[in-house]
């Protein structure tokens, strides 16, 4: 099945004239009745172009409005040809063009939301219709501009986005509300005469036929144009579908002078190429399904277009003027040749795909049949593809692509698992003019994109080909459209992104957040703003697309106003809407208490008493009780503590204290009162009177030393063991030994007995805290958590104090780390022996034996010692015991 | 029990989608449909506009503060598909990093617990989740992407706090080797999306794998919030959805998650936020109301305020 594209593809036409008007930022275009002037209206300027004389410079009139122009229309009657209506925000201004400049003639105020469209009556020179997001359509007679002569109220939730007078009789008005059409008879007013459910998605354009009173066409987001007869609105007379279901922005019948034609603007899909920013000419005939002519040239979305008859009436040629987001306006011709093609198509009885069938595939069911996939790809729409050959039996395809002077001949083989399990295989065939580098790059991206699509079980050929062409263009330069898009993403958001807006969640307009210190911040929609009118008002919609009335109605990217307040100059903007609360009471963690709580490890009863007073002072009766109980327990402990003479004898003096305290801490933790729970943990957790009094000098050091220090000292009191061997894995021991020993030395007269068996000594840890070991981690977490809160309060001393009661060391972050380098293999290790060669790393400079247990190294001379030997030597000496070393190690060990 | 400290007119030209106070409660950041982010100094009840950050080309959906140990850093995500990290240096707010590798609106940003470093997760309507890890020394970002994390789109993210008790080590192990208590924790976060599922992701080597898929909601998930851990054995996640429900998921071992339906509200629920001790849950939704829920001793949740406006009058026992 070989298809030559040339047979079916539309005629390509380029512009007759192109003019770049950078910085104009116009958003609306209109041509006056005589066809002499072209108006480009934007937020900042109104620009007038004389079409009789292109050489005449553009006339600029400053506007400097805050709002974008959503619509500008010249009147279409001879009598009123000097009038022009311009819609910005809720206001419609009617200007009269005099010789020199425009004069503001009327201001039409009645709409409460953004005006989306204006249409002049073709018979009554002073009559015009305007429609708005506020759902109303107003009819105005300029002879009485104070109020509308007729207001058409669409009792529905979606705003009106388009309005159009019937061109033949002028008695009917069509308005578009989302996907629905309403037809009104202006003689009857008040109620629509017809409701037409035209599309499932938003209607972007309405156009009445110039010849048949009851015919009109609609252009929609769903990628189709439908022809309706209002006398028989049940089903569309005809549907045409865009090749890649791209949204149709506008669809208009050609003027009577050009028969049987229809011109559409298509909004290209995200990431597609400039070729698609084209105007398409279609035949009006029922049978023709593909465009007749594609007018290419614009690099970006076309915003609007207008027809003009040949001013000199010499021929029947029609000119089309387009204004695009690429800031150029272009002129195109509908000549005799195109006219012929249009009419031919009417006569031909082509047996193409039926419109409905064509339409149905828009519901994008991932297809499994390869044939189906081929049939739905509209190859001519992919720029650069010249020729292709598909073979569904052999499951392969040959495609010839030409872009930027490169030729690619691509073979695609579809494995039987495609598109569910295996991606197609791509290969560049002979004849491809790519260098190796580029072809590798392109092949990689082909594989990636096909694999990612296939993973989702989606057909990927079209996607891959588009990606390939755009990649090729990007790699070889000249991908202007791409950059242009990035420059104006907001507009893109309005137009092409409308496709996926249905998948983006509806914006949150209220919220609540707690911060780390117990401040609660809330925001809500201000009361002045009225709730956005929505189709389904019972609940808030889920997707952003529900709002697109605001976004899309005002195509040209003015502010997406969700909830405009009634007054036009919204000076106070959104008003007061953010509230900041102090929710700390709710959280049971009080800053005042945190500031005033004391920690006196040496005197628990006093600490409890003090804290009780603090609780009393701040009116926390519940805590007063807790602290009183704590005091009682502490008193009991304190009295028993003094009786303790032997380590082994320590047993809980009050057997109920432990369970009671545990229950108390659990209670507060469950309640979320971390403060009280943590304070109780601190009070009755691991606490050694002896240490706390003795080690005050190193209290500023890391909390990690605490536990080890405790162990060490506890052990050393025992008359049998003067030196302790520590858990060899715990590096913190090594780090802190020096201090501990220093303290130790000062306070203690020691026996000199020392044995080698020390290294094997096991810590016989005695449970010294009232709170057992079983929940230690939990208590530690509570303390850490409370410390974090104190950190937020900027109570740093209190925080440090709390952290000192945490038993397990915190992760070592960026402190100095001691590693030992193995003499033999030069590898560093933190353990006592080299992991690599299994040799001991450190040898005691005193006894020359390897150090397995606690070691100390001098930072200056790097000589190491058994801790015990260190003590022994430096008790009487100041200088390093190693021969020849004059390092005053004693200073470094803090032993002088 | 809740007192108003102050109210604020943000001065945004369009609706606000997010307001966030920093770690110390000194700065307030707001983001809006007018494409800007504003930062207010709210120290001591003041409200001075410090910065007006313009850089997004579409409505800004969410903002989040990084932990102050990394400096004053704010992350924002927008309809324009970009994620921007802003940093204050000498009082000047500037763009610190811009990430634009998402194909659709980015709906959520969330910083990991600071213990893991400066890590940001971003969830987008293109269905993927990006994890940006900053090397604070070089300022370079490492990006990992979870493609197709949620079909149709990811709407919300929340990290698992790092201070969870580590159940992989038994009590004995903890006692003999205290260092193991802080052994490298497994990073986890929760995400919610348009596939109506809450997913739990876990770091496995250099990959992120889906650990669990929690399915009870019957419409899009709009927010997830992982409760802070004070060390209690169970961990909880709150999720809210278009289906007007808030569900609290709890687990003890990350294997079995038990859902509890907190309430079915009158309108869509957009936001859930835990208080720092995890005992109060703030809920807000499409009906413009704010609710605070508190758990009593028996694990029953009750509403302690309807609409924060009135919250100050509500006293809890």
C-alpha cells in the first residue's frame, strides 16, 4: 500500500505579504467596512494600517490600558463604518475613527465579567451584541448606549464565549456556552429558541452562513468543525475533523464572492512544528474530508483573521489577513484556482472515510492493530515527511524524511508484541545523509521516546516521527517556533495547553499550614470575591479546565481572573485573606514553659519543684500536678541514692516509680505534649549524679561522649579495673577518652594495677536510670524532638542541655575525624586493625604492644598509647616517651 | 485556644494558592495566580514586604521553605512547568536554581527532612516525580526522575520524617551498639495523584521504588501529609481528595497500612497539614472553610474548630 502524499495533500500556499510588527503586542484584528484599514488592537496601542498603500507607515495610538483587548470589531454597515467596538475587561468602548484619530464615542457598561466577543448586526447600523463570562449576552443600540436594549440571560453556569448574528435575516443570535449552543430570536428575547449540544468540549468559534438563514458552523476544542441547521439541531449536518485532532480556534465561511469555502485556524498541539500553525481552506461540500489548501508561514499560533474583497472589484479574489502571536501580519489570496478546487470537490463523489468515523477516533482508544495505527496517522501533517510505504503484513514501514537539508530514510520494524510489550525497531537505511554523531543522537531519542510510549501501551509511530523531525531541526538549527513559544508561555497556557488543563488540578484557593513553631497560617478566598460560577455547583471541580472560561474566553492571555470583584479598579486586590494564628496552646508545647523550665541534674527534687512553680505561673494546672508527683518520686530517689554504696546493689528504690513514670510519659506523648514527656524523660532518664557534677567542664562538648563517659567512670570506680576497654566499634570513645581521663586523673587516686585482660572486659552495664532501657530509643526520640522545637524557638542553651541527655550519639556530621593509616598497605581504617592486611594499626609507644582497646594519639607527634599507659607515664612526665621525640604531649592531652 | 497573631493583605493581584511560614516563624511566603511570590517579614507582628519574586510565567501553585541550615531557600512550582529555587543572600532574593524538565504543570514541591541534605521532590501533571538533590558544596543538582509515577498526574508530595524508630534493629542491638541506632535510614515519601492512589516510595540504592499503593479514595488525591514522628511506634499519613474525604493511614511496620476515614466534608478537600507534634490536623477545602481536628486519648478524632476565623472561640478540654 503505497501512498504518494502529493495525491491527497492540500495545496500549500505562502503569504503574499508579510509584515513584522514586533513590540506591538496586539491581540485583536479587524478590517473596516471599506477594506481600507486594518486595525490591530493591543493593551498598549491601537495600530492602524492602510491597506490601500502598504508603504504608508503604521499609525499608532497609545492606549496603555491595564487590560488586554479581548476583541475588536469594526461595524459592518456602510452607515456606521467609522465605528469600532473594542472590548477590554468588562467594558466595551465604541470608537469613531475620524480623519486624524479615534474618538471615544460610547462606553457600554453592563457586563460584570470579562467580555469575550462582539458582533455587529449586518443590517442595523447601530446594533451590536456582546457576550461575557458573566453568562449574559447584551444587545445594544448605539442611539441609546446607556443600557442594553435586550439582555439575553443564559441560565447556565458557563459563561458565553462567542456571539454571532445571523447574516441573512439578522433575527437570530447564536451564543456559545462551553460545548453548547443557544439560538435566540431577538424578536422574542428572554428565552433561547434552540438548545444545541454541539460539542463535548468548548466552542471557540461560531459563524453563520452568508446564504442559508438557518445554517451555522461551530469550531471546537475537540478538534472538529460541525455544520448545523438550526431547524434540525439534533445532529450535525456535517463534521470535519482536523488531522491531528488539534483544537480549532476559528472557522468561518468564505465571503459570498468565494463560493463553497471554509477557512479554519488550528491551534497546534504542544511541541508540534510550525507547519501546523496554518490556516486551512476546506471545501464546503459534504464529501470532502481533507483540507484543500494550507496557508503556511506563521511561526506561531494565529490569533485571528479577516477577509477582504478585492478593493478595486477587478476580480473575485479574496484576501485573508492574519495576525499571529509571532507578531507578524500576513496577507493570503484565495484565487480562482482555489475556487476551482473548492467547487470540484463539491461535485466529486469521493468515498472517503465518513465524517463520524473520523471523528470517533478522537476518543483515542489505544489501538492494537497496526493497520489502524497507520490509518489514523495523517502523514502529511508531519512536516518533513515526503514519502512513506507501509506493509502491515510484514509489519514494517519505510519512511523518507527531508528536513533542513538532511535526508533520512527510516525503516521501522514492528515486532509482534508491539505496542504492548516491545517497541518498534528503528534503522537508518542507506541514502540517509546524517553524520554518525547526529544519527546516534537521533536514534537514541527515537528509542527513548518509543520505549516510553510503549511502556504505557500506546502506539508510538506518529509520536516518534514528530519527535524525530523536531529533534533533527533542533540539532541542525532553525527551530524558531520552539523559542517563540517559550517566550510567551502564558498565551500558550491559554491556547494549546488547554488540551491538558483537564488533567491539572483545580487551583486551591484556601489552605492551612502549620509551621515548625506552632504558628498556623491560613488563607482563603476573600469574601468580596464571588464564587466562580461553575457548571456543577454542588462541589468544586477537580480540574483546571473548568476555569478555562476565564482563561480561554480571553484568549490573548490577559490575566486569568478567577474571581474578579465587582468594582473594576480592583485597587485593594484580594483584600485581607491571610491569617496567622498562634496555635501553640493547641499543640501543648508552650514557649513560655520552654523558656522557664530548668534542668538541675544534681538536685532532682529542686528541679521538679522549680518546674512546678513555672507551670503554676503560666496557668497550667494539669502540669502542676505532674510536677508534684515527679517531685515526690525524685525525693524518694534522692534519699535512696545516698544509701547506695555499691554498684551491684542498685535496685529500684521505688518499684512503682518506673511503671508509673512510663505510663505518664506515654500518656503525654500520645497526647502530643512532647514538652512534658521529654522533660520527664530528662528528669528521670539516664542521669548520674556523679558525672554531672564532675564533668561540668566538658558539658559544651558533644552529647555523644556522655554515655561513654558515664560507663567509663562507673567502671573505673571498681577497685579491680583501673582502665576500661571500650566497645571497639565506638569511635566516639576514642575521641573523648582524653577528656574523660583528664577529668578522671584529677579527681582520683588510682591503683596501678593493670592487666592485659582489660581488652576483653565486658561492660556489665547496670541499669541506673529509673526509666528502664527498654524504651530508650523512644525516650531519645522524644528528647530530640523537643530539642528541635527548642531550636525553632531559638532557645539554644536549653536545646543543648536536653540533647545532653540523649543516650545514643547523633550522627557525626562534619567534625574532625580520626583515621589511621596502615603502615603496610597505606589504607585508612577506623578500626584497630587494618581491614585489608589484618595487622594492628596502633602500637603503644610505651609497652610496644598493639592497641586493641581504647587508644590515645597525640595530635602533634602522632604517637599512640594505651590509655592506662598514657596515664601512667604522664603522671610524672611532660614529654613523649618515644626516644628522640620532644613533643610536649602532656599539654595536648590536657594533663598539665 | 488559638489566637490571631495578625492578618495580612498579601497585595497579590489574583488569588493566593499557597502561604507558608518559615522554620522560625519570621518570614511568610505567598504565591498566587498573578505569577508572583511575595515574601513578608512578619517578625514581632510586623508585615513588611521583603521581596516580590517574579520568574514564573504562570500561576504559582505551591511554595515551600527549606530547613534554615541550608540558608534561606524557598522552592516554588508553577503552571509554567518550572520549579524554581530562590535563595536569599545579603537580603537579596535571587534565583538559585531553575528546573524545567517537566512536560506539564508542576503541582507540588516538598523538601526532604534536613538530615538527608537539601533534597526536593517535585510532582507534575505529566505524571512524573523529580527528586533534586543538591550538593551543597558545589551547588550542583543531581536529578532523578520517577517517570509515570501517577498516571495522568501527580498532585501532592510529602516526605517521611527521619526520626522514626528503626525497627530493623532489635533492642539488644541498640544496647550493645548505640551507633546502630542512627544507622542510615531508608528515605521514603508519599505521593498522591489523579489515579486516586496514595503511593509510598522508598529509596533503594540509587533508585526509587514503589513500596505501597494505598487505594481507598475514589477520586483525585489533592494533598498528602506525612505526620511528624515524635518517636511513637506508629507512623501516619493524612490524605485528602476530590471525593471530599480525608483519610488517615497508619502503620507500625510499613507493611500494613490501615485507613481511617476522618470525615466526609461538604466540598472537595484541598489541604491537610499536621501540627508539629502530630496531634492536630488542619483541613481546608473548596468551601473556603478551615477545620482543625484533634485526636483524643482513645484515638477518636473530633473537630475542634470550624473555620479558623471562629477557632479562637473554641476551647478544647
